[in-house]
C-alpha cells in the first residue's frame, strides 16, 4: 500500500517561480488554486511501488486564464523517471482556480508544485 506524505497539503503546496532572474516570484491570491475534487492525486506507478522508488518531484506548470495547464515540465526530478512522469501526467490533467482580483496577473505565469511519493514502511519480519 502506498501513501502520499502530506496528502491534504499535496494540492495546496505552491511555491511560485521567478519569471526571470530579476522578477519577484508571482503569487496566487490564495492557496485554494488546486483545491478542487477534480484534481486527483498522481497515480503511484506499480513498478515504482514494487521497486520501492520514492521521492519528491517539483512540477512546473504555466496556467491559462481559464485554469488549464498550458505547459508542464519537471523542475526538480525525484531521480526516478516513472515518478516524474506520473507527477507530470497528474498536473497536466488538473484544472486550476485563478479567480480573484489577481486573476489576470496569475494567468500565464509559471508555478511550482511539489509532489511527494512515499511508501508505507515495510512490516517488520
């Protein structure tokens, strides 16, 4: 059985990226950007579970004004291609809520989403 560390915070964790080296990082109006029942957590690949692969992937996403992911890429790898791809696949299927007065400035920017893949400890033998 697998679990995601900080599952409740999985979709709420957000650290904005710099648009360029001199710019201040863009911030969203709230941490509710990912809080929607339509955004399912990533699927933990069966092969990764079997091989006990674990790690943290930071996915970078650029979001349209409509809340659709425009570009998705790995900003920081877990060290395992399967986990990186599972995280990207999930974020690519998500929809984002950019509402509020900052909607125009939030759209089109890059954001980072940390996703942790963690397995439950193996039972003692």
